[in-house]
C-alpha cells in the first residue's frame, strides 16, 4: 500500500513538473517594436508575391496553444478525479479501521467472558471434588456397580460418561451448571464460526484492496502514457513553431529581394529618364539638320544666281565677241574676259563640286538621321513597353506590399490577443496548479496519517491473531475442564441414584471408592502432565519463533533465485528500466565497483516498503526478499507489483490447501465419531478401572492433531506452534532458499 502511494505521489509530482515546463515553454517571445523595423520592410513577415499567389501561409503556433491548454485542463480534471478517488479510499480505510477497532473490543470482551467462565468451571470442579471427598463410600459403591465409559469427541480428547441409570434423586445445582456450560459451549462455537466468517471477510476485503491498488497503478500508468503523448505533441508543436519561424525568415528574405528588385527597376526608370534627356541632344541634331537644309536651300539660291550671272556673262561674252569682230582693238579685253570666264568656270566647277559634296553629305545625314530615328523609335517603343511592364509590376508590388503590411498588422494584432489570452490562461493554470499542489500536500498528509493508522491496524491484527490463538488454547483447556466436569457430574448423579440402594454394601463401595480415588489421582496426574506438555509446547513455540527470527536475520546473504529470475525478466521486458535496475542493485547488494561497471548511478534510495500480507510481519517478508534488518526491509522497489502479485497468489493457494485439509480432517473426524458411536457399549463397560486415567487425558497421538488443527487454522500467521514445522517439512516451503550460485 505504501509503495503504491509513493509511486502515485512521484507520478503526480512528475506530472506537475511537466505541466510547469510546458506552460513555461508556451510563453511566446515579445513582438518586434516598429522602431526596430524602421522604414525598411525587411522585418515584415516574409511572404512573397508568388507564394501569396499560390498558397496561403499556414497557421502559427498560436492556433495550437489553446488546444494544448484545453488538454492540460483535461489532465488537471483527471488529476482532480483521482484525488477524489484517493479521498474516498482514505474514508473507506478510516471506516474499516473503526470497524476493526470495534471488532477487537468485542473480541477482548469475549476473551474476558471466557476467562471468567473458565474460572467458574474451575470453581465448580473444586466443589465437585469436595462433595466426592465428603461421601467416599457412596461413590465407591457407585463406581463399583456402574463403571464409567469414556469416549473421545470433537478431536480434543473430551468425552461423556455413559452408565446405567437408576431411579433416585438428582442434584439440581450440578445439572443447572452443566446445562449452563453446554449453552456457553454452543455460544462459543457460534462465536467461533462468526469469527471465521469475519476473518474470511477481512481476507476478501484485503483482496479487494489489492485489486483497487492494481487498478490505481494501471490508471497511473495510463496517466504517465498520456503525459508522454502530450509531451510528444508539445515537442511537435515546438518543431512546427521553429519551422514556421524559418519559413517566416525565408519570406523576409524574399521580400528583401523583391525590394532590391524594385530599387533596380527604379534605377532603370531613372536611367530611361536620363536617356530621355539624351533625346534632347537628338533634337539638337535635328535642329542642326534643319539648319543644314536651310543652308542647302541658300546654296541652291546662290547657284541659281550664279547660273543667271553665268548666262548674263555668256550673253555679255557673246556681246563682247561680236564687238571684237567689230573691233579688233578690243582683243585684250576679250582675253581678259576669257580669263575671267575660265576663272568663273573653275569657280563654278568648284562650287558644283562643293554642291555635290554638300548634297552627298546631306543625303548621308538624312539617311543617318532616318536610321537613327528608326533605331530611336524602336528603342523608345521597347523602352515604353518595358516601362509599362515595370510600372504594372511596380503597382502590383506596391499593392502586394500594402496587402502584406495589412496582413502583418492583422497578424500582429492577433498575436497580441493570443499572447494576452495565453498569459491569462497560463496565470489561471498556474493558480490551478498551486491549488492542486496544496490539495495534493493535504492529501499526502492525510495518506501519511492513514498509513500510520494502517500500521496500527496491522499491529492490532497481529495482537488479534495472538489472542485468537490464546483463545484456541483456552478453548482446549475449557474442553478438558468441561470433560472433567461432565465426568464428575455423571459420577455424582450415579452416586446420588445408588446411595439409597447401596448402603448395605458399604465395604464393596469403599473398595470401589478407593478405586475412584486412585482414578481421580490418575486424572490429576494426567492434567499435570498436560500442563507440563503445554508448557513444553510453549517453550518450543518460543524457540521456533526465535529460530524463525534468526533465519530471517541470517537471510541477508541469500536470495531466492525465482525472485532474481523475475527481476531479470522484468528488466528486459521493460526496456532496461532504471527502477528495476535500482531494485536489483539494492536487493543483491552491489558494491560501488560493480555499480560503476554496469554504469549505474544511484540517485536516492527507494521509498517503498515491502509489507506483510494478511498479517505477516515485515521481517518475515524481508527475509524472503533478502533483507534481514528493518533498514533493508524499507528499501523495496517502487515497481514491486509483480512480487506482490506472486505473494498474494501464493497465500491464496495456501488458504485453499488449508481449507481442503480442514475439510478432509472434519470428514475423518465425523467418520471416527460415527464409528465410535456405533461400537458396542458393553466393550467399553467391561474395561478395567486402571484404563480410566488414560482416557481422562488425551494421548500423545491426539495432541499433534489438536495442534495441527490450530496451525492449519492460522497457517498464514507467524504465531503458530512448534508442531507446524512437521507440516512445513512435508509441503514445499515458500520461504526456503536455494543454494547460492
């Protein structure tokens, strides 16, 4: 019981620690201040346009935190329900303790009444002895004519006298006392049956309590598994939170890349604006082209003028030729005119060449300008398209950035609300946890008090078993006294019936009276012998108890190999459980070097206590486990459920075997009684008076049977008599240890 409570206490403390850790892990980090973000949007939630187009960002860890809080609330409710169950069990134990105390008070009263009845029986037997001494001759005649017939009944060596009845006076007082003793005997038998029923009920209650303990342990295991599952879910939520944070960082990076791309587009637009500025130089070239065209037109006008001048000059030259023909005197002037004409022709040729060159330059410039205009037009078209596209992309990016900013504000507002809700829930959960811790401390104190009461109950049960054994012995003495009383009452009855008839035969009666006195002396000697045997048996019982205690103290260096096998199997079944390894280290007495070799670091000693079952003392159970001292008996493992189950199964088997033995003994006794009842009464009446003393007391063959029956009745109690060693020597002893390997 105490080991299960200790394990339950440790599981509750471990669960409270896990709840505190989970609550501390669930407190979110403070949000970033807007000043930390600044004018740059690199700290905004990383969500790119492409990711916004094709997928929405998954929910953050805030959506899963309310679920965890609800799960923790469910766990707290379950802990409260288990606490209510523990309180109900404590109330049940208190009620049981009160009932046991009342039963113990009743048993003490019954023992007192039995002692008083025993003293009254002894006084009646003393009075009957006095009456026999006062009328010796009458009793001699009664014994001579009506020999007594003694038979054994009920396995105690007691019997009743059967003799010939004759008419006469009956002593009223002896008959009433005999009837009162018979009534007391029947009431004692009924009380014994009721006590046996109560013992069976106590055993049933103990088995029910063990089943409840196993059920509580199973629930605790379920709670630990559920807590492990919740811890795994918390770890998964933490991993998801980390993944979401990494994805947010990636989105921040993508947003920064988009911002850099937007800056690059703005640079490109500014460059295009600069190219528009370079288009001004193109306009200047166009103006230059217009100036050149104007100059060409002026040159054309000059050419026309020159041609007119040439025509005029030709006409003048023709006139001069005509004049030369008229006058030969003017030859020199004609030559001059020719020279001037040649010079003018050369100048005209030069002008024509310059004009052709200017025309060619003008055509080349026109073609260059046309090509330049086409190229510029194409570039402008491409640039206008690119600018339009960039403007559209820029607008989309601006709209997306605005949407992201709005979503960021909404998410930050939600996060702030979730943080407030989580902080409030965390505060409430902390308050509930504090309340539960306070209630748990009160429950632990109540359980400690109940454990103390349970210890007192166990000590009271041990005293009860001792008193019941003393009651058994007193019952045996009472049966012997009743047998003697019945013998004396029968002899007194026969003496009173025959006293009037046998006055004439005083001498014969005197001889028979002497025989009766000898028989009475033999009865006293047999009673003294029985008392000596009883004292020897008590000394043997004390010696057996000392040997049992010495065996339990000497059992430190030996361990049952079945327990070692069970520990090894449990260690490997539970995946190298640390608790099982701790139990093995403490049971087998590992040294520090052995502990270092197996890599075991013992933090603290176990707190469980291996207790006796059905009233067995802790020292005897400690001898089974391998600890002989009271210090080692308190170092049992917390995971001792399998050993407790084996011990309970063994005790149940022992009780079944005991009941079978009792049934067989009862059947055999009933057969013997029927055989003795149907036997001829004359054979017993012909017996010699010398055989009567032997029949007054149980023989040596009946005493072991008597003690064997008492041992079988309380075979699970360590207060059995020394004759129980014979039964343990024949049956396989569960406390026997195999040799050390």
